[in-house]
C-alpha cells in the first residue's frame, strides 16, 4: 500500500484522490492474486489430484471426487490470501479478518459434511453396512459440528471466547432438548435398532400403523424409509420401530421357506364312511395304495380283536372319505418338488363352522420369491379343488344364480 501510495504521490496526485486510487489499485491487485490462486488451485492442482485418484487401483477414493471434497477445500485458498493481506487496509483489518474467519469456518463445516457423506458412501459398499448402518451416527456428528461451528462463528463476531458461550448452554439445555427432541429420540432408537439387529437395509418389514409393507431402503438418524410393494415410499420415525410393534420377514427369507396356511371348506353333508367300491377306487391312486392296504389291515385287526359287529358302519373303526382325502393331500405335498420337506407339513381339520368343515394346508414353499410362492400355492389349491369330487366330497359355497336356475329348471321338469 505504501509503495503504491508513494508512487502516485511522486506523479503529482494529491489527497484525497491518491488514497482512494491507491486503495482501488491494491484492491484490484489483491483480487487478481485471488483469482490467479483460485485458477491455479482448481485448474492445475485439482486436475493433477483427480488424475492421480482416478488412475490408482483403489476405488474408495473416487467417492471423495464425487462428493467434491477437494473442490470445496479449494475455496479456502483465496480466503487465506485475503486474510494474510488484510493488514494493508488498517481501517478495515478487523472487519476483514472476522469476515474471512467466518467464511473459512463455514467452508470447513461444508467440507466436513461432505467428508462424512463420503465415509457413509464408502461404508455402504461393504456388506456389513446392511447389518450395522452408520448413517445415523454421521448425522449426529454433523449436528455436533454445525452447533460447534455456529458457536465459534458467534464468538468470533462478538470477540469473545467460545468457552463463554458453551458455558451458557447449560441454561439453554431444556430449549436445546426441545429443538433436538426428534434427533435425540432417533439417536437412541438407531443405537437400539443396530445393537439388537432389529432391522437392516434390505429387510422386508410390515407395519400396518404406518401403512408400510415392503423393503427397507434407508436407515437414518430420524427416519426409516420403506419402499412398499406398490413402489410408494413410507417414512417411519426411527423411534416408532422401538415404541411400536412391527413384523420383520428376514427370518422367513433366511430360512428359505415361505408358509402356506390356507383352508378349503368341505360340505359336511358330503362326509361319509367309505364303501367297498370307494376303497377299491382309492387303492388305484398311487399315493394311497400303501396307505389303504396298511390301514385296512390295522382296522380289520382292531375290529376282530374287539369282536366288532360289522353289520353297522358306526361300530368299530372305519375309513372315511374325509380322512382318506386328508391323507392323500399330505402324501401329495410330501411328493411335491416345491414344498420344503424339512419344515412343518400338516393337513389338518379346523373347528367346524356354519359354512362347512375347514381343511387346512399348513406347509412351506422352498422358494421365498413372491411370484414363485403364489404360483405354487395356486397350483396346489387348483389340484385340491379338482381332486375333492374323486373322494365323494363337495366344496362348500353359497348358492349362486346358476344354482337357483338349476333348481327352478329341475322343479319345472318334475312338475311337467
């Protein structure tokens, strides 16, 4: 500044013009130095750094380029030059230094924010990230950084020590807890969810209270995002997964079997003891041949041992069409290639209801894929509906218009 001032004075300029012009020239020169430094940093240094990172054998460092961490750091270079040359403007030195300090702190917070995002991105490439996500923890660190950064900025502007402001936060703890209530609850919930392995990214969860039924796609400090099967996104507060109940289907997916639990209603009036003709027909069914032979021998031995009067069907033990059909379905499922044979497999009767006798199939498909599961379940019950008449049974259903037409037509024919 003195050099420019003296140079202008020697050329015959007088006050106050010499001061204004000297300040303007120095300001232009300083701006030129900042622009040059910024150009060198971004066009040369950053290009060299980018080339080194992209050509090495590591892939994780590419994330720092994607998050533009080095690009954001480069903004500090012009600020440091301005801070260093602030003394050439004595009347504004303090103001300039404070303004540049605030700018550097803000840039530093932005760099730390990008760095934490990059760390989370790198961590997400590992399989453990689905079990132990760190997104919630990085968000807590961000909050801490921005709070401390804000305190340092205020302390710098008012010219006081940050410790003085920090000591005053105790009185504001209630207000702070109210402001950050969701974040505090979310942090506690994130720790519990992670430590207890309650939910992971990729898990299928079902939470009717929030209309959530789909795959977890993101776990953050405050929210858990679920992509429903209709492709909509449901956002659930993290602490809700602790305070409310939800269903996690991970166990089913890991077990490798998906449950079938469905029943058909058998018309109770079609249930009867098996006749000799029916037994001869059942013996021709592959899955029942051995069962019929062994069961007849067992029944005959029991009735002979107890001297049962065979003239009445209700005496002693007899085969029933519902019992034979239940055994047939059990054998059918045991021979089905899509049914998991190492898991529970039952064909059972439930309590009779006004609509008939429920015959329930309880088994597991050996493929957890939704489409495969539905296809196998449909195939099994297609077979059930088609096989029921072979055993002299009827599926119960409420009368339809076709049934009434048939009844009317039969009555008209009988009347004529």
